[in-house]
């Protein structure tokens, strides 16, 4: 045994002597980065992997590079590619998990601040990156790969966020996992019809029975839920109220973002063509034409009194700048905000899906929060569990704070959490209220409620690239003027 120990020590010393200075430098740099990451994680047992790095760079007892000594040229060639790919995937994994990642804008909910087809760099270090909750996953895709899950449900890690530069601030554009995306019908996951909405329309039993239409019912872990991007308009502990589309926080009026849009019905002096839409920045899919003398146009005439009844009318989301441009050129003859006339055409219950009361309440997308405003939950904040408060905070308590069996007995007027009667509840996380700048075409917190802090991914910093899906490659498809622009110019 003593001879074996001497042989090991002698071999160890020989290996150390044979290492070139450049390799020691590489090992030192990698070690500094690794140990800084361990300190950031506050998980000191991870430092044991420093021994593995020492072996990889210095001693080489574990034959990771066995293939370099193979006599087969094919083996050396294939394994060199495998080696490079593995290193790249490990690097991408850590960058995407702890630094940031790219993200594509899939919808128009934040236009004209961010456009459909924008590719963003999302910084995860600003708010502090989450420790991956599903650590075993393929790093280049989100939750699906070739029609199957791209991650393993186990092992799983409880929510923990590393120290960041600051908290979410009012007005930040935030990328987050869709809170109502915990349960999904697989064939509708990429559509605006999320599971809770499907249940309201079709019923839970029909969705489960009709797999051909709805697909499999899948539960997604927090960090594997669909990515959304909205603006944080309400912070933890604040009261939010919307009056005639204007947001009030704790009773104080908030200015609109520069590029905020609302749906307008407007009459024009001549029909709009593709050149008009392009110059104004209106996507063809976002505009609806109402031809002269049709029943719809006749019904609109009382609201467009300045326009002759023979004029064309349109409905589209418009910014203040678009309206000013059309009015100054004489193209726009008259206009009315759609929300001001919606009840005449859709009935008073047209916003019946507004969170949290739905058909039982009178909150709408334009007038929201009731007389006192909606109180946004804050970590450590305690609320009394009344029937109204239970309706507002039930999903937070049951789904986000892991009390799935909690319920409110309306007959007894009492709430029960984890099998015990509870007169009040103290929140364990901060929550946010998110809205899109394209206010009338954004499925946001007004529909599905609060965004828990453990769903926050990061904030977009710059636009990496931008592509207009309505144009050809040689017809302005690439929006060169947006490349490397600030992704949140209003902040």
C-alpha cells in the first residue's frame, strides 16, 4: 500500500510538472469564474466541482480526451465534433440560465414600442436570474422538441432568485412565464386560447374527452411555461385603477407610454391602400375596413358625424402620432375610440372575461379596479379572506403559493387553507400587474390576473434583429432601423 501511495504521489508530481504555463492560466481563469458563480449561488457545496476542473485542466486522471489517442481517424473526427458541441451546449446552458437569452416578439401586444418580429436580448441579471427549476433541459428550446417535452420534470428545484442589480420598476418591460399557462391543452398552447379560457367556453369534461380537438392536458413547471412580454404598470403593495383607459396608481395618474395604442373607428377621405398602411405603420392584419352604405357603416354614422355617410370607415389600433399624421394630411375625417362605443354593438357584458369577477362584475378593460382600485399582493402583506378578496386572490393562494386544497365555503362564509380555517392570509411572494402598450389588443393582467415574482424572467435590453412578416426579403422585410435599438425607450 505504501508503494502504491508513493507511486501515486510521484505520478501526480510528474503530471503537475508537465503542464504548460498557458494551461495553468486557463485553469486559473476558469476557476475564478466558477468560484465567483458558486459565491453568487450561495451554494458552497458546488465548490467540490473545482476538483473536477483541476483534473480536466491539470492532472487528467479522468480520460475525457481518450479519443485523441485513437488510431481511427473517423473516431477522432466524430469525437472532436461531439466534444465541441458538448462544450458549446454547456456554455449556452449557463449563459441562457444565468446571463440572458434571445426572445422573439410573437404578437402585437406591445406595439408600437416593440413590434411583431422583433428579436430581443433579454437580460436576466438585472432582476437576478432564477436558479433553474427544471435543471435538466435542452438549452436551445423552451419546452418542446420534436413534439415532446424538452425537459425532465425531475429533478426539480424550489424557486430561488440570485441577487440582481435592482427590483422590477414601474414602467419596465418584463419577460415572464405566463401564469395561467400552468395547465395547457397541447393543441392550443401557442394560441391566445389558454386553458382557463377554454374551460369557460367548452367545459373541463369536454376538453379532457376530446383529445383530437384539444390534445393532451399537460402541466408545465413555472420556468417551462410560455414566455410573455408586457409592461409592469403596477407593483407589489400598490392599488391600481383604470378610468377611461388612464391608469391610476395609489390615486396618482400615470402618463401613457409614448407609443401606446388604442382601437379607433375612423372615417377617411379616400380608401386606404397598402402604401398608406406602410407609411403609418399599421399592419394589414390589424385593420378592418367598413365599406360605405353597408349596415355596419350606417350604424356607425352617429359616431362619425363629421364624415359623409358615403365615406370609408376603418377600425385599427392607432397611436397619437398616427392620428396626428392622418388629421394633418386630411386623410382622417372623423374618429371615435372603440371602447367609447363598444357597448352599443357588443352589449354591456362585452368585457365579461375581465379578471377577477368576469360575468359577475362590472369591471371592463377601460374602467377597471372598482371604486378603491385593485390591491396588488406584496410579500408579507396580510389580507382578510372575505368572499370578494377570495375571488381576487384565490389563484395566488392555490396555484402560485402552493395551497392547492384551499377553498372558500360560501355557506359558512369561511376560508380553509391546508385543512384549517383561515380568517386571513399572508403572501409569500411579490406580485405584479402587467399590461401591453397595444391596450385593446393585449391579453394581459386584466384578463388573467397577477404575475408572481417567481415567473419573472428578465427585461429586454436591445433589439437584436427585426423582421416584418408582411414584406418580402427585398421589400423591407428586414427592419434595419430597429437593429440594436433600445428595447424599452420609454423607461
